[in-house]
């Protein structure tokens, strides 16, 4: 993460991110959000060096529907400042109600087929000779393993074990590192990619490494390539917009549908899906049962009030 902070909070923001990193906590989401806060301060409060009530509420109110998420970020920053002995306004918890997550976009088989065919046609670039190989692999791996977008972006070469067919997800959300068994065909595809990438970008540390920065690709790069392939596929947006994270939702729902068709006891099997996806609690995994009402309504699974809790934004967003 290479953010440059320039407001009068810049040093303290950098110190907080270093502190979180030392604790093994997420800094990608915090870094992006605090970079936004830093720019807001430069524009609206250029001379302010104290985290005041006015500043905190002004930034949250400027969020265009994401005030609850910003409130969580600014509360975390305020708690850090207070812990260092500095005066700071602590946003009341729950002052902004959390935004209910949008219903995930569930791909049809034809949409998936057209999308991945589009990734295989991704145009060659003389300035980025590896991109035509990267795009088909990164999205197939994202979908095949139900990964979070940041997890696939931050994979290192050392995380792949081609001998036993596993990939190690390090520094994951909620500090839940895990080792995943990968479909053999997908693992073979990754091995082929690794050999091509090693010839074009020798000595790289990240599995999907940006030739421009020498580091991992950013969130914006992955999102832009997704929308480029979606447009190339001809799928259109009649059913609504979709994003790379929807591959993770589709992995979960399709896994559950397969288990239902195979007659598996979901109460016994969902803990395995929870562990594979790196969810903090079973409630995050049970959430996907909401997306399969027709398949599951006759199983007695929906009959017990409260057995399928809602997932809040903080738990199930990138």
C-alpha cells in the first residue's frame, strides 16, 4: 500500500496504519478510507489538526450513503489517537445505522461462460505483455476458490504449493489465515501462468505482479479489468450491476446448491464452507442460505426463527 498523506493528520494516520500492521490487522481498507479522509481534510479543513466533532461528522455526512462505514473508520482513528494521549472526538457507536448490504448478483451459467470466454480474448499490450495471461487466470482463481478480491491480488508466489495442489491465504480478513485445496485443473492453469510470468517478469514476489509498480495490483485495477471483460462478454447490465466480489457470493451459493442436490446435511457441512471461505462466524456463511429460498424452503432449514442471522456490512464487505 503506497498512500501519501498530506493533511495535518498525515503523520498520525501513517503511525496508526503501522500500528495496525504490527498487530496483524487490516490496513488496506483502513488505508484507502483514511486516504479519503486525508484528502477531505485538505479540501475542507486544511488548518485543522484536532479530530473534532465538527470534522468527524462532516466527513461522515459527505459519504453519499456510506456514513455508517465512515463512522466505523473515524471511531477507530479516534480510539488510536486517544490511546496515544491525544484529545479526539469519539463518534458514538451506532449513531449512523449500518447500510444494509445490496443483494449479491447471482450469475447465470451463460453469463459465466461468456465472461470467461471474454477473459481469454483479452487484448495483448506491448507495454504490459503479461496482462493477456493474467486476466484469464486471476478471475478463474477468484471464482474457483471463492476468494475475496484483495486475497487474490495479494497472493505471493511462495503461497502456491504446486506439489500438493494448495494455496496459502496469508494476512486474511479477521486474521484468519488458511490453506486451501484447489481444483487440479485450476492449479495446473496457475502453474502454466507462473512459468510464463517468470520468463517475462523474473524474480517477482507477487503471483500477479504489476510491472509498473513491482507490487501487487490495486483494487482499482482488478475492478477495471472486470468491467472491461464484462463489457467484452456482451452480458449487459439489464439485471443490475456486478463487481468482482460477486464471484465470492456465487462460489458460496453454488456450493450450497450442489450440496442440496447431493442430499448433504447442511448443518454438518456449512462449518467446512465457513472455514474454506475464511468467515469469522457461521452467521456469515448461513447468510447465503437466504439466496436459495426455493431450494431450501422444504428442508426445515428456514422454519426456525432466527437461525439464519443477517450479516452486517463490516463482516461481509471488502
